[in-house]
C-alpha cells in the first residue's frame, strides 16, 4: 500500500442456507449504497435457497452477473426493481479456507450473517469452522469485531437457544429476522427492509430503510 492510500476495510457478509435471501439482498444494497466495501461469502446451502426463492443460480465463475441480477430483484420477485453497482464487492468461495477473511490479520470492520440458519448458528457457536462463512465468523469474534447474526427460524428449540446465548456471551449481536409493523409497511419490501435496517443498526451503519419510532402513536399509518 502506497503512502497516503486508504486501506480497504470491508464488511464481511455471510449468506447461509436459511430462508430469507431477500434480507441478504437488502443488507447488501444498503451497504453498497452507503459506500461501504463488502466481502461476500455465499454458503453452498444458500445457493439452493437462492435458486428456490428467486430462480437465480449463483455461480462462482459468473458471480458478478448473478449478484447483480439478485440485488436488482425486489422482495416480491419482480426483476429490475433496483439498480445496483456491485463494483464494491469482493467475492470469496465458501470452500476457500485460505481466503482473506479466514485470518485475523485481514482488515475488516466486522461481519453480518444474514440470514443465519440454525446449522450456521450452531457451527459458529461451537467454533467448528467447517467452511469460510463459519471460519470468518470465528475470526470476527476472536478479533473482537462486530458480529451480527440475523437468525431466521421458527420455532426455536432449546439447543438453538443455547447456541444463541453462547454467541451473545461471545460478543455477537443476535437479530431475529422479525419484522415490525409500526413503521407503516404497505409492501413486502417494507417488511424486508425493516429487518435489514435493524441488522445495519446493530452494525452501526447508517441507512434510510425504515421509518423509525418517534413516540407518535399511529405515526406510520398510510392515512396519517
């Protein structure tokens, strides 16, 4: 790095196999819209979920085209809803355990796992590091960086609850993918954006994804 050059410090975004790929898309769009650099890790299981929920095949060799198509799609499945520049994204294959985010010396602001499956939660809580997503999360915890885990499952059994408590004890922030309705949602995208916004709130990243509570009852209703 040349003198005076600013070191790239991305947010690592891990996408696991849980249902909820629109949440990940909303988080990625907002990070890029805020001018943040992003390192993306897409698990093998999440590719199946992405194909099922969006019809998009995510391929290592064509990841930029596939990512652009994914982020352009609205939560209702309508293509071309958003115009997104993905030049700020660096992609790492989930099986690449020699990737940058696998080391604590790799510069990063923190990591967001969205959505997080119960298998992913268990793997991170137990420190299994079975793929790059889990390894990057373990590195984030040991380096005392911000780790936000947007768990998406219902109901939750005792094992998963204990794993989530372990993550909280380790310093992670657990954000259930649980949309609220006080913000005046009128479209599925509004509900998705609320969850994405709360994930970014936990990471300290500014955004305008949802209407914040101002202490005014009914303030979010469309007729107000």
